[in-house]
C-alpha cells in the first residue's frame, strides 16, 4: 500500500485530509508517472495542483482526488 492510499497517515494527516505538503509531493510523483504513460489529462491536473500549491491558491477537490487515487 502506498503512502497516498486512502486513510494512510503521512505527516500526521490522513490522505483524505491533505496538508499543504501532501498534494504537492503526490502531484510530483503522479506527474512523473503520467508523463511516462503519456497521460496528458493527468499531467495537466498535476500542473494545476503544483501551480496552485506554489501560488498559495486553493486546490480543486476533484484534482486532489485524481492525484490521491492515481495509483489505485
């Protein structure tokens, strides 16, 4: 089971209640995998999550679900 799995505890926060670090870390991991697979839609989602996190903007809940559930 990976660290991003539903209900997994990372940095004291469950994956279904992400902190500011978890979406960014997960987005980079998913971005690399999506790039390798040619999954352009997910690459765009990862870029939105990364940009939002770096700019201090809120991240779309639907984008977070894609990131968290990518390896399921």
